C-alpha cells in the first residue's frame, strides 16, 4: 500500500471534475476503489455552515489541497497519546 501524493490528489480532482467514476479513477491511478471513495470524502468542500458544496456536475466538490491538508493533520494526530498528568 502506498500513500497518495498531492499529485495523485490533483489527478483525482481533475478526473472527478470531468465526470469520471470512482471506479475509473481507481483503475487509472492503480489504487483501490475504497481509497478513492475515502479520498473524495476527505477532500470534500463544505460551506460556512458545514454543508457539502456541489460541483458543476451536482456531485460533492473535491479539493486536492484540502484532501492533502486533512491527510497531514490526521498523520500528525496518529500514534500513542501522552498519559494524562505528564
């Protein structure tokens, strides 16, 4: 298993805007469909109220930079938690 790069995320964003299905995106990038669905959820654009923003194809909008930021934040939060009181 390999981690997606920002370049991979930009390809996903471009293909998603061009109406490619998650199955087609997965085949093109040689990753699992589950990874594509997870990434689309991770990079989903939301408005100020927390609602999902739709793109011109009336699908949830995906932003590669946001996906990368969320991924890096999750990476930082991963691992053992320090004991309380130390």
